[in-house]
């Protein structure tokens, strides 16, 4: 799942929506899950829109569990793992911060 979300971010970059590759500024492993935060060189609305579009294109393999456009929050699942994306505007209107949280299924 985390790979799928990373793929969506990279696909967004490949589509020309993001000029520079994301810069990971924080990542950690918590309670059998992963959290990664990156700064994106694109407006938050554009990053969020591309993330939602990428998730919708993966249906029915990927299901949108929760979508809060006003908070730029998306939660998705493939039935095994769950991941969420939160996009935040930065002071510079041309930059945003994206936080991806993914669960890891029990072995």
C-alpha cells in the first residue's frame, strides 16, 4: 500500500504536475505502521487532487474509505492494508507537505 501511494506521488511528478521530486523530511515506524512526510514543490490542492485521481484510477483494487476534501485527507485500502494521505499547505503557495501513513498487516 505504501508503495502504491509512493507510486501515485511519483506518477504525479511524471505527469508534470510537480517540478521537483519530493524531499522526505521525516519517516518512522510506529506500532507496525509507517509514517513518511515529504515536502512537494507543488501547490497542496494540486498534490491532493492528483492523489485522489490516482486512487480512483486504481479502483476496484483500491477502495477509498474516507475522503475529506476540505481537510485534504484521503484514506484508502486494498482489503489488507490501509493507508492515509494528508496534504498541508505551506507558507510558500507553490509548496506543500504530504504525510503518508500506512498500516502493516499482522503476519
